[in-house]
C-alpha cells in the first residue's frame, strides 16, 4: 500500500486531484487510517485511475466519467462529446 503522496508521484497526479476523485466517487483509497485519516492506495488502482485520466484528457466532465464508470454506454457519451466539439 502507498500513502497518497507516494501514489501521487507514481500517477503523476496531484494529491489534490486524488482527493477530488475520491470526493467525487471516482477513485477512493483502498484504506483510510481511522486515527490519522491517511489515505492508502494499491497498485490495483493504477489501471482504473489511468482510465479516468485518459477520459479527462479527452475532455469529458467528471459527471460523464462517473456515468461511464457506473456502466453507461461510453460510446454514446463519446459521440455526444464529439458532437459538442464539432
């Protein structure tokens, strides 16, 4: 397990971004120490987090990413995004 600072360096995301993704329900830490509040992440979380980052780079909103992660049709959301850009 990695503390949030270490995981931040591994993912090249800021600690603030990781906290925000947790707050929005996109990528929560594997464990939060009840005494210190420290957040811990595992390497298993790298792939889903990279997916989130990739979707953000495509210009999708947090709401759209949340919809994709919850099982909505990603192709339809991406088509909608393309229409907006055109």
